[in-house]
């Protein structure tokens, strides 16, 4: 074989090897987290840490906007979700059943137990640290930063981080769906909380007593939806569709003469 032919064959082999390596790297890269389905019985893999202290005081408030989680009805079984799960706040209110992955880490897992948590906060990325060493909530990792007492139900405190298996499950709530009026004049910002079943909102409309038609609301942040309309003083109704497809109409749930800051608990709940 001529030298030029040998060189050409060698370059072709190198190019092929580099292409195979690139495919291998892409194949073994961390894939985006699958969207957890409410109807799926499959267990998905993630990791979990904890925050908030033993009294859960550090979990109050949060990126969903629920405020005091005790008065909001969520208690201490809550978690902050990583970017891969938080979905820009559209996952607020969802419930997840979580257990430690004993097969992956038998020493630090508490066997045979699980805990169901509500998504109430966001765990932000930490780009200063690698995803496998401190940057636990960096995309595309699915990660739960759980309230400490909830985390200790399934893991041993000294470990700090454990592999987990999780499923999205229906939420069980006491009482009806709650609406908190926030905003100002033409900016009506509504917090929706204590939502059962899917737990999270897909779409929402509002209608005042002076409104001829339903006014679509847009997702604003966390569990908040807004409408750009002057609705002050009017009795308000909401039409809410949650992420499992159920729709309820809360007729005249907000009374005439309401003021911003008012929270009303309805008599209706999703099943």
C-alpha cells in the first residue's frame, strides 16, 4: 500500500474512533430527568438532602409562596425541588412518595419505610460546585431537598445525602381549595393552595360579577396566577383545572368588598 493510502486509512480510523467516542460520551451523559407522571407506578431514581432544621423553621415561605406551611395545611412533610422537577413553579403543590434506595446504599437507608412530601420550594443550582459533589440541584439532576424530619424518616442523619426512589402520587388534603388575593388594583395575583389530587394547577380563569365572560389567568410564580383586570369590590368566581385534567368552578368564592390579603377556604375539593 502506498504511503498516501496508509495515511488516508489512518486518518479515517482516527476520525471513526473520535466519532465513536463522541457517541459514547453523549450516551453516557446525564440524561434529563423524566417528567414524573401521576398515573405511573414506576419508581424513578433521584437523590435527597435535607434543610430547614429539626423544627422545620427554615422551610417556611419558599418559592411556591405558601408562607407558613403549618397554617397552609402542608405541615413538615415538604421538599424543595431541583430545576429538573420544579418546572418553573408549575410543580408547586404536587405530592411525591419517596423511599431510600437501599439497593444503591444499604448502609445509610432505613429499610421498609417511605414518606410522602409536598413540593413547596425550589432548590436552586450551585454552579460553583460539581453536580456530583455539592451541586446536588444542578440541572439535569432530579433532586429533593427535604424538610429534615421528613428526610430522617428514610435516611440516617450523619449521611446527609442519600439515593432515593420516587413516585408522583395524589395529594390528600383536609378541607377545600384556598385562594389568597394578592396584587394591586389592575394586577390580581392569586395564590391557590391546599389542592388535592394532582396538587398542581394547569390553567385558571376568573370571573367577576361585572364580567360577561371568563378572564384567562396566567401563571406568574410558584403557585400564583394573575389576571390584568380591575376586579376590586366584585364577587369573584374561579374556574380551575389541575394537571390531571379535573376542572372545578368555585362560584362566588370571593365575597363582595374583598381586600388584597384576604384568604378564603372554599367548600370544594378535587378528588
